[in-house]
């Protein structure tokens, strides 16, 4: 087993109850991520004019809002504090959305593809770690993940890969998303 695989392995055995501290981190980071996603779409909607992209982004934003409600409920029920970085995600998410929309509809869609690919990895890993130990949380994660994959596919169908600078946009947004996940899990 490689060192990277060993680092990703949870410090408990299959069938063991997932520690409360890990559950809290999962709920905290997923709430932060859904909040950030709503802010990205708010930023894009503030810039984009009427059209198909705006309609699609509004729909995606509404779905992210529903995910946010689910994770807010889990925060309260499980007495997990939200990330201390939420004010930063408020501004950074909106700025990212507005900036990519200023580059055009395809760049806004490229942002969606990049974020959703990172979130797919993230949610898949969480669901695998949780397994059947927390069915409610696992269901929330898998349900959200299904919508995120739909968002990615819709953005690809709308020409995300044709955006000027697609590779650069993708790399920057993915790196930022991974950093936001890492920070939100810890703070």
C-alpha cells in the first residue's frame, strides 16, 4: 500500500462507528461547500445577462440552496459549529462566480465543471469512509453528489471546455476548491 493510500485510510476498521470528530468535520465542510456553491452562482447571476446559461445557473443555484438547507439542518441537529471561514467563503465564492461570468458564459460553465469534479471526489470519499455507519449523512452526501454530477454534465453540454483558457480556469478553480475543503475541515 502506498503512503498516499495509507494517509487516506481512516484510523478505524470497517464496521467500526465513525468517530464523532470526523462526523463533525464532514458536516462542517459539506455545509461550507454548499454555502460556497450558492455564492458562486449568486456571483455569476449578478453578471450574466438573460439567456440559456443564466437559466441553467439559476437552476443549479436553487439545487445548491436545497443542499445547503439539508446540511444546515445536520449542523443544528448534531451541534456542529459552522466553519469559522464562512465570511471568507461568502466573499470568495461571489467573487469567483462574478469573475468567471465576466469572462463569458463558457468560463462560468468551466468554473462549474472544475468545482463539481472536485466535489465528486470529495463526496465519493466521504461516502466510502462512512459506509453504513451513518445512513442519514451518507444519503445527504450521495443525493448532493448526484446533483453535482448533473451540474458538471450540464456545464460540459453548454460548452465549458470551449472556454478560452479552460485548462487554466480548471486548474485554478480546482486548486482553490481543494484548499477551501482542507481549510473548512479544520477551521
